[in-house]
């Protein structure tokens, strides 16, 4: 935010502060380290254009699953409903396509927003821990997707008419990436150019203080969940194109951890207050690189769960640096 | 007037006890109506016991953690890892596999506890990571294949019938014994008091001279221990181990704890209540499968129950800020 | 003189729950460009008055005049802003992870948003000008937590002024004279930080007025033009320092009132230095330091002695007490109890094992409000209520637990239906008595007391004093930290003056009472 505002005065402080931000982001060093390591180990395959494209695609998937929820983590809560939005939203698109035609893809952001709103309202009204609430909602929607698949007796809920979304309009740049750009831009805008970002930070940093400053904390909590759901819904369009015009129909917990790990790796601590989507992008890239590298080593993908778990342990340990001594239930 | 008020207060206070009992009775009647053999024949009782015993043990472990105000996602994975360790290594090392499985599980519990108590990382996050590591290990040691364990001396630990004629399988006695141990530990020992204390008022527990670090680590180790025992007994019961064990159990386990009346906010409820929760959830499960409801729909039902019961049991008086 | 005042309240009264008279016909006025102090003990009605001024509580009776014209009392903080009144809270108001300009405009962004987009250039520009104008020098893009505490407080004050100005049109100073209520602003600050804060306040006084709520007498005397003294909800004195200057002792007497606990002093004998020397040393603190809180603290505590750490809020006294119980880890130093060294980073449970107990007046933190009295009492007395059927297994004996609780309830005269009554339903005094009672039963070698009678009625207070004095007679040593000098005079054998984190002077009980004129 300050970068924009200082544009007029001098360019030097911008560079300086951006550099300072990068230096303080562990994910940044992790990315550099991993890139150097894999280039040294597998120079041929790592830097090949197909692999770079794979990394880009993986980055898009991870970031689409994590930028939205970052807004919720920012205020110290947690939102893992992104898998539910991704899966059931896809089912809705498939169900509605015969009636709505090509417009039906816009069901995604609307559905995301609705889920976000429900999450926010239920969380604020009942004080149920957001993590439990959103994970249960995710499970409900994920299984609903499978139920729909079973009812209609189909294998996938693919909508072939949207196949054109996959592929590349611009060579070497998958459309998936292009579809993700507006989501990334929007998240940076919400965070840095509206008061929402500031308010969510304030709530995460000191909820009572935010209340004393005259902020309607409950309203902004609901808003935070809504933005999270909306961005995830919008991002799910990119994910929809990534899988070739369909969404997954069975619940895969690996995907859930992907989003969480990217947020934590990026440096938004789970207690909230600091960070933001721009940091999550670094986390998403780092996470993608780790698993891209693992692929290159030729490890049996069935064993990836172990590495996902280890990565998550590492990520939370990195993120806990400043938490020592805080009493957490 | 006064009488009505007293009655209302009593009702309010005991609502968390009355509701699950009523639900269990209603459920039993409904299942009986659906299937006249439900709980009517010896076979149906044994089937039900087999379905509930290992589940009860795992749920007791989870109850410990929830009573303390934390959460443990790693229970199904640790359970699976334990079962898998038995399946893979029993042929080589024999009964030494049991202490091995327990030790490995305790290690996971220890890590969960340390990450929470020493590094201040929220428990759902650490246990989620742990569940992946345990799952990954199970995958690696088994190569993803199903292992058969047909050695009668091993399976005997779960399926010996006591008494031999028209008796119940030994896994039932294990489960009841562990449940009873859980009740004793939580309700009448100083350690149990400390667990309730930490769940009720963390700062207060610290100021009252409770070693909160130790208790929290121990509780996570206890939870892993229960999961491990459940896994070993389950492996003996089904005479083998496979990668699908525990995959679908996180939500039903959690649901059975909150249905019993243990609040997610910590400090209220107890292991004695969990038995009712387990009965309700497992009966519901078998009832639904009896009328041919597929597991996806059952999961939706359990997810909804989990949300509703969490909201119903949470102690809103006490919570100022809930993340 | 009331004519030139911009804000005036007359005969404000407020009763809570129909019984507790928090305010009784209080009148006060604030003039342009001045600092007015409101002093009084805890519970004297200071904060109730302030909460009425900013619209959190409605008064039962009274009138409000703004620039000479009668206006209704504000009904919420926003209306108070319209009248030009804003408040800076004692703590909790600062949001550490926001940048300075974000914090300054928190909740005020409405006027700086176009089509949902914040006009950052304008915000940054105004933030800079306002801070410059008010003489607060800090980088507006640094985080709040990076600033020193006094600077954080300054930014909070600037935020209050800014919010009033924006409510009245613009960020410029013309026309409005904001009235800022400062609720114990210096409590967390060190001496140097305090001076800096005050030098800034004197600067800001050119365009604003301040109501300074405090109980720290020297500060009040030094920096305010007029002083209102509240006691038990009544205005007992009003000093215009430009005409007459009361001595600190006079002011002190007005604050605490005449009523004293002489009979308690007569009943107990306080240790004389030569007599104390004969007793064994039970706790010895050597060169204890924690950066930013206290330095080089050393003292010896004898058996059956009570030492009071006396000093202004923020002097480090409560941090020293918390360190002794292990809630706060010191940087360096040594704590020795009964000849054994205490690990500096040890948690409270280790301290309790070594015979140190801790009891604070914050019942919400200390007690388990949704537990019955029985469990609250037995929690620190587990050894007394367990039986061991086998060596390693300990089981709670519920009968013993109940009878223990009944005994404590009788001793402490706790008024509750039974030992099974949940604590939240009890009065503040009874809750406090449970806390004291459980320690009475435990009887550790040393008991650290932090504000043991805060916010409770006089009757329970005396009962607690008597219980504590009995414990002391029984050989338990104590360390007291409080805000109330009377409490020190009643409980302590020696009183150590703490200032700026250093131990300054040791008084005996007699000397202390003489100095304090109690």
C-alpha cells in the first residue's frame, strides 16, 4: 500500500521497503533455496519448459485455494471451506448448465459468497470455532457432490462446453493462469486499498481494541468470511479450467492441506494480525516447488502424504517463531 | 411458580444428559421398527459390539483432548498406523509388535503435545500435520497393500468369546475396561481435575500451580495410546489391516463425543458421556446402512449432527472471543 | 468561573442495581486548553463518571452543558464525539500490528473512501500534518508495536483528537476544542516515558483540553491546572492549583478518607527490624532484573513477615511479584527460598512445590467460575484430599474434599448455599474469600498477594485482612502489592518503596503510617 502512495516522491524507498519485506519472508528464502537446489540437482528437467509450466499451474492451484482464506486467517480465525466450494460449486455448474448455458460458470462466485456468508454468520452468532464449522461444512458439501454423481450415475461432473477454458491462448501461459490473475488482483486490492484489510488485521491483532475503536467487529468478521468465500469461488473457475472443465468429485484431504500450508508458509500466522494475500503467494510458490522437486526425485507419489505432513510441521514451526509463551488452547 | 422455575432450571442443567438418552431410546425404537432382528438376536448384538468397541476406545481418547479444550485430528491415522504395524510386522516379531505399535503412537502423541504446549501451535494444525505423517508412514511400511493376519493367537485378543457359549467377544471387555479407566482418570484423580481445569480456565490452571505443559503433553499421549490400542484390537478383530481403516472416522468420532455432551469449548462433559454418544452414532450408522443409505449420505448426516451438537453444547457464557 | 468552561456536568448521579451508589451529585467543569485531573481510589466513581461522559452509561440524574448551553447526555461514543469528547483507555486500546497511519484512521475511513477504494495519499498526508502539528515525531509507516510505549500512547491520543476534528468538519485545529479523557494513561510507562508523554500533553494543550484520570499524586500535582477528588461516589474536594496548592499529604488524605482500620493495628504486632533479624530468612531475592520493568532488585523476607512493595502503578512492583511466582521470567538475578535456588524460568507449578503461593484479586483469572466452591478450594490442596490405594495412583476422596471445603467456608465466613454452589453466582467479596481460603488451607511458606482486595466491599475486605493476618501469625511470609496504602499499613511489617523499577527505601510499619499519616 505504501508503495503506491510513495510513487510520486521517490522510487528508492519502494525498492527498499519491498526488499525489506522480502528479506523478512521465510518463504522467499525457501523459494530461492529450492530453486537453486533443484536447478543444481536436475538442471535439465527442472528448467524445462514443460516443468516450468507445471510449476506455474501448480502455483495457480495452490494460490487459488489459499488467497481467499488468508483474509480469514488474518483475523485469527480459519476457513477451510474452499474444498467444499470448489467441489460442490462444480456440481452446481454441471447441474445448472442445461438451464443457464454458458452463464452457469458464474454460479461459482455466487455460491462461494453464499457459503462465506453462512460461515461468517453462523460463526459469529453461535461462537462455534471457525475451523470445526468450516471443516464440517466442507465435508458435507464434498459428500453431497459424490451423492449427486451417484444419483446421476456419472463418473465425473465434467462440462465439455467449457473445455476451451483449458489450453493456452498465449503460448507458454496456460489459460488457468490468466483466469487466476483477476482473483490475485482483487485480493491485493481488498487487502491494500480498502479499509477491509486494515480492519481484519486490527481484529486479528487485538479484537477488544478494534471494538473500542468503534469497529463493528461482528460485521467485519462476517465480511471477512464472505470475501474469503467469494475469492475462492472466483478462483475455482481457474481450478475448473485446470482440471479440464470439471471439479473433483471425491474429497481429497491433500488439497485441503495445500491451502493451509501455503498460508502458513507464506507467513500469515494462525493467530492473525499480520500478513496478507501477497505473502500467501510466496507460500503457494514455495509449496509448489517443494512438491515439484519431490516429483523430480521420482519418489512414489503414494508416499507424498508423509512429506505433506512433514512440510506442514515445518511450516507451523516456522510460523510459531513469535508465538513462544502465548497460551493457546 | 417456584416449582416450575426449579423444574426449568433442572431441565436446563441436565439437558445435555437427557437429550442423548432420549435420542438413544428413540433410535432404538426406530431401528427395531425398521428391522425386527435389531438387538433381538445374538448375532445382531455381536455385530453391533464389533462395530462399537474399537470405536468407543478411540472416542474416549478424543474426549480427553476435547475436555482439555484442544482437538486431535490424528486419531484415525494413528489408529491405522497401529493396525498396519501389526499387520506388517506381526509375522516377523510376533507379540513384540504390540509394544512397538504403542511406542510409535505415543511418539506421535508426544509430538502433538510438545508442538502445542511448547511452541504454541494450535492443536488442530499440529494434529492435522501429524495425521498426514502417520498416514504416510502407514503407506510406506505397507506399500499400500492389504495385510492379512490370520494367526489365531493374535486374533484371539479381540475375538475370544467370554463365556465361550453365547458370550461376548473379548474386544468388548477391552473397550469397557478402557472406558472405565478413562472415567476413573478423568473424574476421580488429580490428573483428571487438571484436565478439566485446563479446559475450563487455562490461565487459572497455570496460576493454581498445575503443570500445564506436562498435562497437555500427557493428554495427547493418552489420546494416541487409546487410538493405538483401538488400532491393534481392530486389526485382530478384522484379521488384517488395510489403508482404508479410519479414513471415514474423523467426523463420526467427533460427532459421537459432542453428541455425548462434551463441549468443544472444553471443561464440561466427560468420558462417561461418550459411551452414549458412541451408541447413538453407531446405531444411527447401522440403522442407515440397514435401509441402504450409502456412506456419502451418512457422512453428510454425521457432519450436520457434528455442527448442530457443537453449537448446542458450546458454553457461550464463558467464551468472550472465539476464533 | 464556570462560565468560561466548554463542558460542564452538574449533579450527576448513578446507581447500579438499585443499591450501589456509584456517583452521588457530582459536578465538574472543563475549560479550554487545560488539563483537569480526576483522582480517587479504585471504586471511587472515576471511571463511572468518564463512561457517562462518553455515552457508555446513561446517568440517573444530572445535567450536561456544552459551551454554556444545556445539552442531553450522549447516548453512545459517536454522540460523544459530536460533543467533542473522546476517551483513551488505560490499556487494550492499542492494536500492535497496524501501521501508525492505519491506526490513526481506524474506524474513520468513511471520509477517505472513493468507490470503495481508500484514498491513501490523503490519509498519509493528513496523518503527517496532524502528527507534525501536535509535535509527535514518529514514522507513520512503522508498526505500532515498533514504537516505544509512550509513543504508542501519544498516537492513541492523536487518534482521539483527530476523530473529534473529523467529526467537526476537517483535520485542522480551527474552531473545535477537543476534550480528551485519559484513563490512567501512565500506568504501563516508565518514568522517562511518562515525562515524555507529559511534555507532549503540555504541547497539545494549546488546542485541546484533557481530563486526566489517575491515582498517582505527584503526576497530578505537577501537570494539572485543577484537581477534582472523588471518594465513594462523592466529590470531596476541588483544588484550583493556580490559587492554592495542597501538599501531597493533604491530597492523599482527601483521597483515602479518614476512616481507618485502627483496631486491626492495635490487634496485631508488627515486626521491628531488630526482632525480624532474629527470624530465619525464608526468601531471598538477589539482583533480580528484567529489562524495561525492574532492575537490581534485592531483598530478604523473614519467616512470618509481610513485605509490601509500595509505589506508583507502573513502577515495576507488580512485575516483581509476578516474577516471584514464575508468571514472568526475569533476565538475570537469583531467587533463593529455604536455602534452595529457584530456577528463573520455572513455571508456577515448580514455585508452588517450593512453597510459594500466589493470589491476585482478578477473580476471573484466578477462580474457575463454573466450578463448585469445593473444586476451587481443593485444586491447590490436592494432597489433602487424595488417598493412595496403591503408591503411584492417587484418587480424590470426595468426602474429604467436601469437608475440607466446608471447613474453609466456615473459617472464611463465605456466604453460599453449599459447597456445590458454582462460583459465578457469588458476590465479589465471597469469590475473593474462596481464593484466600484455599491458600489459607494450603498454607505455603510464602504467599504473593497482588491487589488482594480489589473491587470488593469493606466488610469482606476486613474479613480477608483478618484471615491474612492470622496466616501471618501462623508463620506464613507474604509479599504484598496493592494500590491502597491502608492495605500496606494493615498487613505489612516492612514496606519497600519501589520507584522506576528500583527499590528505594525501606520503612517499618510505624514509619510508613507516620509518613502516610494513617
